[in-house]
C-alpha cells in the first residue's frame, strides 16, 4: 500500500522527531486531512493489484503503530474519487 494525496488533505506529515531510518526504514511523507472539530487525522492509501488480489482471496489488512500506546484508529473503505 502507498499513501496517496486526496481532495480533502490539508497537509503532509513528516517522519517523527528522532526517527532512525537505518533501524526502522524510510518514513515517507503522509498526506492527511486534519479535522480539528472531530480531533482526527485521516490518510488515504492505494492498494497495489497484488494486495487487492490477496484481499479478494480472504487476505487481511494489518495496522502497525510505532510506539507502545495504541491510539484509537479506524480503517474504512471509500469509492475512488
């Protein structure tokens, strides 16, 4: 999956302060839409054809959050814009 720019995006998040790319890998910019009223950040991801095929075969989507505190998150599906 790759992060994608989308109509509602408001800015791009960079790597966290102190990110060690050698140890953890490259941290790409993440386009997000900030909603201050709802206190949410939303990002948009594009699946590669191989990933779509895996999901169609019953594959699963995993979410990894760096750090030891799992913030509230939601995964959703929307129609292509």
